[in-house]
C-alpha cells in the first residue's frame, strides 16, 4: 500500500555528495523540504538543503533525531552500517528499504541474490581463507579480487593476472573478506537506470553505453546503439531484480555485453547512478525526480528521451592547469554544465559533469569529448 508524502513534506537524505545534491534540487522543484545528514559540513547536498546535520553515521541518537524530523529517508550511497538503517526505520520510512541496502552493499550477498533469481552474473568465488583464494585463482585467473564490502569507483579492487599474483593482491586489501571475479571477454559495458514506485510501476532509461577509465565512469551515451533484443533483455532483467527486491526508488544495473551477445550483470547501485546523469537534460523526467516521486508515493514521470545525449565526467584532473575555460564551454549551445560545489579539485575526484544533446548519439559523444578537451587545454 502506498504511503504518500505530498509536496511541502520533508525528505531526508543520508549521505551528502553530488547524488544527494541533484536529488535535493529535483525535490525542491517539486516543493519538498530537504534535510541531510553526513559527517561533513558545507557539502554538495548541504549547500542546497534546508537543513544540514553534521554527525557520524554511528551516532545513533543524531540519526534517530534526524529521522524523526522527516517524512521519509533515502540514501545517496550504500555504505551505511545496518545499525544506522535500523535506527532510521524505527522512526520513519526508508526507501529503498534497509534489507535492500543489506543485500547490495556487500558484493557476495549481491551476487548470491542475483544467482538465486536466475540472473546471469560474472563467474565468481567467495574468498574467506587462503585456501579459498588459491582454489579461486587456479580456476578464475586472470581476474580481479574485490573486497566484499565498502567498495566503489574501483576502490578495494586488485587485478590478478596469474594464480601466483593472488596472495600479494589479497595483502593489498588487508586479507579482507573478498570476491574473486573472472575476467569477462566483453564487447561493451552498459547500464539500465530504472525507477519503481510504491505501486509497482516501473520506468526504464537506456541501456546507456558506458566507457570507463581507471575504474571510474568517463562517458555515457544514450541511446547506446544496442539491438532491440539486448535492450529488451536488459530491461527485463532489471524488472526482475526490482520486483524480487520489492524495490522503491531509483536503481542502476550495470551489465557486460559479451562477445557472443550475452548479458551478464556486473553490479547493482541502489540509488541514482553516474550513467543516468544525462537524463537531467536528455529525458522528460530525470532519474533524480523519479527517485523523489517513488519515495514520496507519487506516480512516476515519463522516462521518454527528448534527444540523443552524452554525459562526460569532470574529474579534478581538469583543474590541474588552473581554472577551466568555462566561457568557451558554455558558448556551446548544446552543452549543459553541472558542477557539484566541491571546494577542492583532486585528481580522480568527481567535480561535475557535462551533458550534450545532439541529433545523433555519436555526434553527442564527439561534442562531449571535444568540450572536455577544451576545458583541459586551459593553460
């Protein structure tokens, strides 16, 4: 049964980065108030929220007080202790639910869940001992060793080219509980961003074609140029995941498309996703507004695409030669600039993104890459 929080109500966000910021902007357009809690102050989300609470996620009294002041809570990142989620759920509703976060914040639990509902995944093995590691390396190398918990954007991951490299790789992640994934001979990385409302209604974006550099998303393009078969199959796999989790909110499913045309799920993100940032300008209803509508119990908006779009991340690298030449970039009428309000530009840090709309996906991609290059040539 839907629980509706009408415009004028207060939405809580746990986590205060750029995803929370764009969620808050979408929520404010619809007339909601926003409270945010995180250990930091003057954050990307806090800068646009009505109330910013600086507290540790382990400060359960502060978390309970935060939850008591809002009508519903959502998350902008998944690395939150279960005790924190339980403290929120004692005081208000949480979407997506704590049990969803419990599954998706841990790579082994996530992979086992996906297998349990017959979703194809990359070959993997659980690593809890040196014997596990040696057995996995002998069958799965070359591959990648990943911490089971607390990993994103390539953090907590080490490549293992040969079985003899496995122990050294495990040492690099402090012999933590891990997952060993076999390298997949894939043709393309893609993602589906989807929203599911409290009434079970679903909306899909993509698949987006994604290009990564150093484990961080660099460029996303939509439409991604995939066949109707791949598009339909990716959306149906995503629907099955949403329904099995009884999910409410926005979710991203990352896929590998193999050389033989098969889809394998790489991982889930129980929140809006970097590859969905192009929906802000490229679609009638963006992924962040869908998150607002879903958790508030409102009908979902139309996910229809307005024009082909490309998104390129702006990492701190762009600032290394001084301030980028924003005037030249913004002279391009096809370009929309989104900066996140972060004070310090560091190499690899996500500082913002550019969206480009054009007549074709390839044209949008080329314009986005050119815009990024012009910003880097800022000497």
